[in-house]
C-alpha cells in the first residue's frame, strides 16, 4: 500500500492490513512469492489496539 525509501538507500514496500485476523494463508503465500521475486524488502503492517497503546506493528517478509 505504500513504499518507503530510507535515507541509507533501503527501499521497502508495506502492505497495510486492517488486523492480523484478516491476513489469510493465501495472502501470506502471495507475499512470500513476491518477497522472493522482488529485489527489495516487503512487509505487512497491522494496527495495534488502543488498549495496547495504538500505533503499528510491522512484520518483515522473509526471502527464504
């Protein structure tokens, strides 16, 4: 859903999900294939509950 270019030159693509519960197995498999295919880091981002302080959790997708 958005790309990040860090000041050190790293590039990441982040896929934002509404919650961990909707991140289904088929989407996980597609992200894994994409991570192996593209030359940059992929990540899935989930919102934290307000009870947990709010903000975001980022899960980097492994290339292996």
